[in-house]
């Protein structure tokens, strides 16, 4: 049987336990998962592309089924180039749905051979987003348990120095 592979796209600024939950569950369905870090994120990213990729690699612990890389341009093209047959997205709230629904249909129009698969957020992480984690951490709130320890450390360092990625 041929290997099935999926791309999990996103900004991952930074990776959270919510992302990891989706990655782990995608690996129950697919043989290989490629975490695609989007280049075209808004300018006020907290971590650079290299930092975001390094953190994902670190927390995914060298699992040979997981690869990580940056992508620019159309996601379906990136997925096709990698031989992936699916895109995996996480759904947290109804508010995620409308945008995801549009994107899934647009991506199907662009490449009907690539299916979008949605995984419901794990109940312990449905309220976790990179954006909220950054906001809370920047206000001195405790985000332990929402992000892996190495991310927690990098967040503390970065927020203490007050830098943002230009
Ligand atoms: P984007 O900016 O494309 O939404 P993110 O890095 O925020 O990128 O998210 C990447 C993917 O991970 C998206 O499909 C998003 O829905 C999913 N995701 C993020 N946080 C969670 C979570 N807590 N539970 C489930 N899925 C999540």
C-alpha cells in the first residue's frame, strides 16, 4: 500500500499544544505529516521563520514521520509538490468554520485531487491559539501547560526583551 501523506499548514507563531494535538492525531490517519509554515504571515510575527521551524522540530522530537518546512504561494501546489493527498486543519470554534469552509472549497477548485480533512480541536485545547498565548504571555499571564516547555522559555525570553520579528 502506498504511503499516505498530509500537509498541516499554518503560521505556528509559536507552536502550541493545540497544534501538537492535531499533528499527533493526523499521524493516526496518515503515514507522513508535513508541517508547512506559511511565509506570508502578518508582519508582526513574534518569531522568525527559522525560529518557528526550529521550535516545531524541537518539540516534534525527531519523529521520522514528521517533516517541517516553509512554504510560499499556493498551499495546494506545495502539497502536490510534496506528494501529499490531503490538507489537515484543526477546527476550534464555529468562528473558524466559515473561513475554513471557504478555503476548503477554493482549494478543491484549485486542485480537486487534494482533500481537506478537519480535525476537531482536542477538548483540553479548543481555546488555545498562538495569538491568545502571545497576548496572555505578554501581559504576564501564565501559559504553562498550553505550550511545550521550550516554547514557554522562548516566549519568556522574547517578551522580556520586547522584540518582535520585523
Ligand atoms: P493559521 O494562521 O493558518 O490559522 P495557525 O498556526 O494559527 O495558523 O494554525 C494552524 C492550524 O492549526 C490551523 O488549522 C488551526 O485551526 C490549527 N490549530 C491551532 N490551534 C489549535 C488548537 N488549539 N486546536 C486545534 N487546532 C488548532
